[in-house]
């Protein structure tokens, strides 16, 4: 037990060191409670997808999610105040907040061709939208662009490349 605790402390020290040198960012789970927010295990995002690739991460979806995170940071979002992830049985990749209001939910999914994948992603973002009181929902994909209704919510589908070329103030 003590060995596992020591290993966990070492891991958190490494994460802190990487964060301090801007090699890694950590993203906390959204909660209205500061205490609950700080007690969650943060998700890591690297400043360069190359760091993921050389460590064996080849998932296009994970690499695309990391790229979207870094673009959100470039656009001025802060992991301290207005950028989070959300998990209430189903994960939503990004929760954008302005002041006390949730302004947008973003789900990143490389490919939505498989019905089960699309259903999983859409049900997660709509569930979060209901819980958080946010109707602005976007699914970023590799190449799919459209809008469609899902459970009476309008979901926008935007190719990541197109979103990245837009004005930084446009989400």
C-alpha cells in the first residue's frame, strides 16, 4: 500500500513539473463546488501531439482532442477559470464557461460513421447540456459538417480543420 502511495505522489510530482515547464496542461472536471473540482484527477494534454506519438499514442481521436484543447488554450481559455471537462456517467470533452455561465459544450470525435459511436457521443453531450443548462453543443469531427436535432437539441458538427481556420473569437 505504501509503495502505491509513493508511486502516486511521484506521478503527481512529475505532472506538476511538466505543467510548470509548459510541456503539459491538466484539465479538471467541471463542478460548481471548488472542493470537488480540486479533488478530481485531472486529464493531461500535451503541448505537442508529437509527444503523444513518440509515447505510443496513435489514436486519431485522442490526437485530435489534444489539438482542439491546445487551440482552446491559444484562443485564451484558461484551465483555472473557464475550460473544463465533464463526466456524469458519460464524458464530454470540453465545457466552456464565461463568468458563472456555461456557454458551450464541445465533443471531439474523429469519425461518426459508426451508429454506436455517434449515439454515444450525442447522448453524452445532450445529457451534459441538460444537467448544465447549456444548449450550445458542438461535435468536432475530422470531416463532417452539418447540424441535426437529437432529443430536441440542435447539435452542430464542425470539421476541426475548418474550426481552426476560423477567427479565434468564433466558436
